[in-house]
């Protein structure tokens, strides 16, 4: 579904967009369902990854030119504060992603690939490692750095 389709679903008020569940979350949290918010959610869902505010604004403005950069900043800030979005710091930028399900992040330090791992797949292993030192970890949002499969293979092939 294209962002303009999200606005149509918004206008109908039926929550039928890809992010119909996100619309319901906005309502439950007392946040208005505005075109900028719904379009930001739709763009992030379509991107399938985390975006910083500038590329997020460019994609939103492609469909709705009246949405300016400060509107995007304000909306990602509000949605992050309410747990609709979350952020990851990388390379001096804040990247925003959907916070639909608890997850951790894997970051390739060579190519910058950012992948998500469901928290329930990684938490038991981390808990086991950390229990020996008496450390308690947040349930999600860990950033693990390394190299992705493609970069590891390219490195091996170069030898």
C-alpha cells in the first residue's frame, strides 16, 4: 500500500491500511491520526528498515509535499515518546523504526545493514550469559555489532 492509500484509509476512518493496527495504537494512546503520522508509519513499514529523519522526510514529502521537515521531527519524537516508534543511534544519526514487536538489532559495521532479531529468540541466550555476572538486561533494543553474511563472504573471497 502506498502512503497516499494510507491517507485514503485514514479519510475513511476504517483502519484498513497496512498499519491499521498502528492507527488503533495511536488512538489507544490518545494520539491523533494525522496524515503526517500515518504517512510516517506507512513509509517505515514499506521501507522495512530504520530511517533517519531526512530520508524519512523525503519519502513522506514525495507523497505529501506540505509535510515539512519540522513536522516529521515533531511526529517521530512524539511517537517515540509514546512507544509507537523506537530509535537506534548509528553513525551519528538517529534511525527510527516501528516498535510493533520487541526486537534487538544486528548492525553490520562494514556495509551498515541493520537487521532485526525478535527479542524472544535472543533473550534466553543473553540472559544465560548475563546471569553469571548478575546483570539484568532490558527486554529489547540491544544493538549487536559485527559483519553480515555478505560482507563476511566478500572478505573471505578477497583473501
